[in-house]
C-alpha cells in the first residue's frame, strides 16, 4: 500500500500533460513528415501510461458512499481528538509557573 501511495505522490504535472505530444504531432503534420506515426504512437503510449497511473491511485476503487463514510469517520476522530486536547489543556498540570 505504501508503494502505491509513493507512486501516486510522485506523479508530476508533466506526466499528465498531453500538449507537448500534440504539438509535436501538429508540427509533423505541417511538414508532411513521416514522423507522424511515431508521434501518434508516443501519444498512445502516454495515454496508456496515464490510464495506468490513474488506476493505481489509492482510493480509486472506493465508491462515493464509502468515501462519505470514511470522511465522516475521520471527522468524528478529529472532533474526539480535539475535545480530548482541550480537556488536557485545561488541566492544571500544564500551567507554567511564572518565575
């Protein structure tokens, strides 16, 4: 699981940008170059790589209802921990004596 999270967090904007590849395709078409097929293959490869990245992202298999349940659970945990923190802050032993 940590490997998937590391993989997802290492995705950069360049990994998902198709504009440079599309620009190269258009340039090849303007020149009537035979490189168009190579550039189209690069685009296909980039699309497949992007699909693979999206499918490997954590939580992609969780439906909206499960996401809402997880979100509510996390909110409840935060509320409970905040209440405990406030309770412990109010205890006298945390008062710092003035010297």
